[in-house]
C-alpha cells in the first residue's frame, strides 16, 4: 500500500450503534473531503452521503437564516435507469421534498440567532435495499455532518421512526412493514427533549402517541452520543460566532417611541388593519430616528429592534396579561362557517372559513386509469387518493409569481392527504381515483388544517362514504420563564440562557387555533388532525432550541383533542353525513371480473378491440392483471352495453350457444367460422344446410356473416375443437 493510501486510510473514522436491532454506521474522512462536513450513513444496504457546506462570510442585507436542504434521489441506488427521453434524474420527487422539509424543521432552530452565512445540506442516496427508509438516516447524517464541521451548529440532534403494528410499538420498522402500521411517527430531538414530530395514523389515541414519543427518547439519545463520539474523533474547530449585541441605548429610544402604539395595534383583530397600523408605527419611528446623515447600518438596526419590540409586546400580552392579539381565550377557536356544494359542476366542493383563514376544496372523481403512478427508489406504486394544496399570493394580500407549487405547498398538501387517507374507502369497495384540490383564498394561520376540514366536507358532499369525518386544529406555545438565580426572562424551560442555572420559574401558555401572528412570533406550531375516535395526522415544529418536554407535549395533545372535537361539531352542523348518491356529473364505475387468461380478448391485436369499445360507447376501460375490469361512464346504458360486449368476448363457448360469426376460411369439407377473436369453429359440409350440399361455396363464402349453433366442444390433443351447425346463412346483423 502506498504512503498516500495509508494516510487516507488513517483519516477514515467510523462509529456504529445498534438501534432497534439494526446497526447504524457513521463514517467520515473517505468521501467529499472538501465539504465542511461529510458523513456516510449506512443501515443494512441503504447508504447515503450527507454533506454540509457553508460560506465563510455572512450574507448581507437579510434578516433570515439562509439554510438550504436538498435530497438527491439517484435511481442507480435502486438499480434503475430513469424513464423519459433524457434518461437522467430531473426535479425532486415529492418524497425528496418532504424529506428535505423534515430535515430543515429541526435543524434550523439549532443555529445561533443572527447567523446569516449560507448553509447547504445535500443528502445523496447512494444505495437502497428496499428495507430501511432513508429519511431518518438523512436527518441523522445532516446533524452529524454539521456537528463535525466548522459551522456553529448547536447540535447534535437525531431522529427515529416509531411504528405501531397490531398495538406493539417498533423502532424503525422496515419499508415492507409500512402497510401494516397503525401509527407511523418520526420523532426528532436532542438527548433530553423533543424538537420535531411528524406522524400519520389510523385513529391513534393520545396515549399511544405519547408512548411512541417516550419510546423514541432512548434511541435518540444513543444516536446523539454516537455523533459526539464522531465529533471527538473527527470534529473540526467551530468558527467563532457571537450573537449580535443590541445597542441598548438605541433599543430604549425605539421602544419609547413604538411600544405604546404597538400595544394598541396588537388589540386590532383584523389582520390587514393591524398590519397597516404596525407599518405606520414603523414608518413614524424610522422618520424620527433616521435622516440623510445617518450611517447606512442604522436603518437595519432600527428595523431589527422594531421587530424585537413587536415580538415582546405580543408575547408579553399572551404570557403575562393572558390576552391574545384578537382578544380570545387560550382555548377559544375563531368563528367557523362551512358551506358545501359551492362549485356546481364539480363532483364535490366545500368552503371552510375559520376567522380570516379560508379554504375552498374541490373534488374530482376519475377512473382507475387516472391513478398517480409513482416510479421512485422503491417499488412502483400508485395512488388513488390525491390531495393538492395551492397558496396564491392574494391569500395574504400580496403579489407574486405563479410558477407551480412551492415546497411549503407540497408539504401542506401531503399533511392534509395524510390526515384523510385512513378514512378513504378501500379501492375494492370504491373503485375511483379521488383528487382533492384545496385553494387557499385567505390565510391568517393554519391553512393546512383548514384544507383538511374543507376536504372532509368536499368528500361528504361528493357522496363518498368515508369511514368518519376528520377535522384539524393548530396548537401554539408561548414560553416566558424567569431565572431565579439571575432574574433573566426568556424562552427557556430547563436552564437559563444567560447564567445556565436550572433554578427556573417555568412559565408557558398553550394556545388553541393559532393565528398567523401567534405562529410567527410564538414558539410552536403543532397541527393535529383526527376523528372523534382518534388522531390521523400530527405535525409539530418548535423554535425553542432546547425543545419541549413530553409532559408539555401531552398537555398540548389533550388541548388539541378538545379543539378538534369543537371544529368537528361545527362541520357536522352543515353536513352530518355523506350524501347518499354521487354527483350527477361524476362518472359511474362498473366492474366485471374475467378470467385473466381472457384479457387478450378484450385488448385485441395492438389494442384494437378495447379502443374500439372506448370510441363506440364513449367510456373509459381499465383492465387489471387479476382480470378485474373497470368501466367508467356517465351513461349507465353505455356501460351495460360494454359489460355485455366484454362478457361475450370472454365467455367460454359452450354446446348449444347460438352465435353470429364471420366465415374466415372455406375448404372442401366445410367452413371455418370466427365465433369471437381468436376462437374458430368448423361447420362441416353436412351441417351447412338441412338438404344435401355438394359444394361449400353454394351456401357460404369467405367473409359472409352466418348464424351458427355450437353442436360440439371437445379437447383434441390439447386443442379445443368446436363443431358448428349453420342455422341461418344470411342473418340480419
């Protein structure tokens, strides 16, 4: 081995831990050495490369943290070649986008306040074994890459999946087990707290959800310790960074000019009016403190302080004065109104309005052939229930480009879809493709839960017999604790952010049905959807670096249950149960089961037979591999005619059948008649007529249509022999 290879080998560091009966390995030093941090994550034969790269200088002129997360699904990982003409990967799949969001949400709050260097995390899927899901591995790799890098990431964090199979909780269930799960939950956190939660379930109880969270804490702790081991062995020195100090003199001036006005504006319930009042106050303060001779950076400092004062006003009002911006109590839900049948020609529609958030959901029913085909890294799948979410800029009174769905739109649509999937009828009982589109027409907090509620009503309006109606609610949190040791007030629950003391007077308020300002300036966005019997979807995001305790989460879940039940009651006042019939404009789908061996008779040569029926009867026909045939038509008579045609095409020929067929061949001893595609029978010369026939052509000719009776069906050396008798050589066709 060369000296260079020996050096490279020494640089490779690998750490492993057993989680849920499987070995998870982190390796660094072998791949992507020029990234600030690069970690290879492996479990079984699923393997990812996750890199973290950052610019050394902050990005000027921004007031947000420019973090980007990309998931690169490479088809070679599953031994596939991409489809299409170009034969290479194109835009990210929905799964990749949702995984990127899954990483961003718990990682973003773990950076110091004021850090504005561009940071990019890229997770490349190198290999997948169709056994171990890559999403939680990608989150682990992102944290590990940041932890060993120079970037001032305040980690590590980790995530595990907890599934429930038949009431038994399992850590990191396999991909084949996903179809059996009653609960599929991803929990991210630190060694001692929860940071993020994403779950779907089939009417899961709050107790089961909390049991899953508690079960996840130990493996998360182990994975955090694994990253610490990697950091001690391969970690780089962190870039020095101090959170920007506020000019207290300037803060005092801004606060004295703005606080009273902001407190008054905070009492305005209308979102647009409140925003206008706040903007007037900001302009007034800027005008008084900034002039042409002021240094360039002063404008940015004043704007930053104005935002800080506004945040303090809102948070103090909620936490100390117990007064929400719109005057509601902590568990009070905004006014709700519901309408159904709002778009007359759609197959189902509903309008759900809660406060100043409004979602219109419109439903379309299609045939089995309209299913969405998904050809990703896993086995090819199809979806017969699809939910899309659109968030146009006018919904928040703004202008903007309309260039297709953003990542947020895809995430919100997926959450609403997840909430309703367990309630959708089985495809065998309801053989339709269902597409729901939620148009957000006005937004002031929790539009994803509004789209969930609107979708339930649209499904019921369409006459789809869902198992139970689903409602959703968003829960918020405002923390304002005091350190008994140093007197510091701030957003912490366990230990003071100033002196580190754990002697803390912990104080927090949990809010039901958060408005936009409470989401923006609060500490948690916790969305919960479900039925009267249990939860179907959960999504929790936190802005608190230290996360929350399971006890606070349990309290929030119980409050969400009460809110969800209230919203559900309001929805059922408008439409207590699904309509008895489908919309008159929806297609009717009829089914017929045939012998799979007869599928070719329906399809015909080059699809000629099936296309002919589609054109003749104006229907849609889909044939499954198991012989199930779906006929979609708005005209019942046409569908019945197609069923009869298919029955005739696939029916076995039996003795006594009378069939009109075409003479396809004439011989000296008789005529061969095509009874249906691929099936011929012989009418012997003695059976062409009642009287004696000397020459076959005297009675029938090639191409002639004749009515025949089947007089014999027998097997002869593995082939079917059919004997015919002509009963009418010139039938009316």
